[in-house]
């Protein structure tokens, strides 16, 4: 279990466990995942259930997120400064590129999509809002990881890099080199790393306290070619820098101009 060992940390860890994985979890699974006794887990789940943050599922005899958790998540999305600031800029970019444009936030060792402006093509991409995704797969995750602290990067590289698709980066040394390249160019690109049939380009966004998330352009893999990446990256960097400026952050210096090709 990450974090402290106090009661507050234990409750938070149990609640956060429901943001990824299967929709329902039993006491034994939570106990095993977090290294807590079943008695402690049961008490925490009962407390969360009494506040409607967790609900007991009669069919599976396990627990799922409750209506109060949904309300909290919806409120957080509505009031996210990153989301509300980025959306007008994303809409402008979508109108120029005609592909789906997204904004992600760094969250709990990974990232979540806060919102999207869906592309105008007949065949287009859409993303699932609010679901946690790892940082080692996909352009948004990689550019967030590249601008995270060295300790965070090394901690992630020391753990399991799960293969979400055959194209997911799973070699720590290769990923470390790619992160250096992302910092140098100012953008990340991916082809089939998180979803086999999708490609994307992403650029980090910064607030007054540093990195807050990323904006990306995504589409079917057959349209997100090297040529598309090279043509799109400068526009996406400009959009991300405008969002950063509006948030009061400072965009990083980039070592050299955008070059063609992917970041790997």
C-alpha cells in the first residue's frame, strides 16, 4: 500500500482502489491488494457505504462505487481549472484538424481524461472520461511522465510496465531514452500503445505549481501517420502553451525545433 498507515490514508487507499480494475471488489480482493486485514477492510467499506461513497452489490456480493462518489467525480470534472481553461482552445484545434482533441490531468500515479472535443470525420476516436490510465502507454501518459519528477519516473520504471497492446513500451531503458526525446522535442507520439487501432500526439500543460496534465490529438491509427505527427505537433504545442499561459504556468524551453517522425 502506498502512502501512510493512518486511518485517513487507509480509507483513501480503499476508495482509490475502485477507480481502476473491475467494477466490483470484494473484501478479500481489497485486503490482498492493500495488505490490510479483512476486518479493517470490512470496517472501512461499511463506513464508506454509510456515506454512499461505496454501494454493496447484491448480485455479485461485492462492493462498487456509490452515488456520492459519482457526484464527487462529476463536481471535480465540472470545476477543473484545467478542463474549463483548455476546452475553448481544444475546440479551435479540432476545427482546424478535424480529429478528436483531449485534455488529461495527472492523477494518483497515472492520468485521467477530463474532457474531449470529438473529431468531425465519419470514422473518429472518442475516449472514456474519468478512467485512470497508466503513464507508460500512449502519448498523453508519456509526455506527463517525461515532465514528472525524476523520482516519479524511476519509481514507475522500476515497477511493472504492463503491455496493454503488442505496441506498449515495456522496456525501461528504451522508455527512459524516449522520455529524454520527448523532453527535447516538447511532444510525444504513439501508435497503438494503449489501443491497438489508435494513434495520438500530446503536449504537456503546466500551471503555477508545475505540470498539471496534457492535451492531445488522437485518431484512427491509419490517419495518424508520421507526416500527420510532424504537421500536427507544432499546432498542438502552440495550443498547449496557450493553455499553460492562461493557467499562469510556464512552458519549458525546447532544445530544438520540431522534426519529422515519432518520438521513438
